[in-house]
């Protein structure tokens, strides 16, 4: 039997829902690609179906060889509340929600990005991601928005993963 769920009709990727909650009130529910940063080459085309299994590539640059794994390091005893320094400058509510969701899942990195992570080279990680996947001139978002999304997601990553990576057993 098929495992039906939300997916993007354009890329076949898995989709998750994002609840917008400001100060205890439900502002709305939206849907996003289930990736570190919403893809900037196309908009989500919501559909119901069997999502394609995700390729385990590098979550930083999108490269195919992810050999390092970074687990979240949140305090397991403090389950009610924790603080994260999140750079939300120029981020919409949707992008902020996705950046926050990024703290809950492990991140995979290729060898090159793992070195850039160790050096905490945010600008070089962003440049590498944009070099591997340039922002199309006629795409749904501009390069400034993509840079803001990447910076927001990376600020969550560096706040919640101060430790060393583990070798990835998925490769």
C-alpha cells in the first residue's frame, strides 16, 4: 500500500505543514518543502501522493556526497522552553518558522562544507550554496531573500550544534 502524503508536484519532494503561532494565537497553517531551506528554483506546487525518497546530499551546498552528520544538541531536561539566537533579519514569518524547524533534525555535510562549518564560515557556506545552485533571474525569489533564508537557517544550526560531527552511516 502506498504511503500517501503531501508532496510537491513539481519536484516530487516531501512537504510538511508549518503552523504560524505568534504570542499564543494561531495565525495560520502553511506548507513548505521538507528541506533545510525552501528551494529557490521553484515554488511549492502542493499535491497529494507518494513523495520521492529524499537524496541524502549535503544540507549546506546540495552536493551529493554527505559524509558528516551533525545532531542537534538541545538540553533534554529542559523540554518546555529553550532559547536560540536566531537572525531573523529580512525573514518572513514562513521563513522564520522553517528556520526554527531546522533545529529539530540532524544536518548532513560534505567534506568541504564540514571544514567550513568547523571554521564557522557562514559567508563561505552561503557563497558555496549559491555557486552550486544559482538563483534564477526569473525565479520566485531574489538573491537577497535566498541569502536571508540561508543566514537564518545557519544561525539556528550554529546555535544548536556546537559539537563535532559524527561520520554519516547513511553513506
